[in-house]
C-alpha cells in the first residue's frame, strides 16, 4: 500500500494527507474524511472550501480529535480544497494552504496548542 504525505503549514496548523488506496466503482462513492486534532484549548468551527465556496463541517472541541465527512457535493474527482479553522469566541480564523484531495482520502488537520 502506497502512502503519500503532504505537510502544509499555516499560522497554527499543519495539514497531512494520506489517501486510501482502493478501487472506486461507479456505484460506490468513497467518503472523504477530515480528522481535526485540536491540541489547543479553544473550540474551533471548521470549514472546507473550494474556491469561493465554503461549507461548514462543524465544531472541533479543544484537546480532542473530531472527524468530519466532506460533503460529496464539494468533491469532484481530484479536488483542490483548503480548510478554515475559526476559533469560537476568537477574532481571527486561520486558513490552510490548498491541497489536492481525492475521493476516499483521509486528511488530518492538526491544531497545535497556542
């Protein structure tokens, strides 16, 4: 099984991609998953974005890991996405660099403690 990793940095987060290596059949849509490892104390609202389109995935609690399914409507084959982590009660959201994601990938967004 081949695994590739991409490490992207932003002001407080690193993004890694490790795709699943499975055949995609026309009848089976693989779920693309974002795992947020929020090592900080502040809860974050997480968004997935493709170009100007931004979709709220949910809240990632502080000091915990949260899994989000990326909506299939946002995915179309290989898709370039970026992620936004907006601190609840905070003033400034952080935006990741763009990453190319395939259906069935698992993306890990790590938010280190501040």
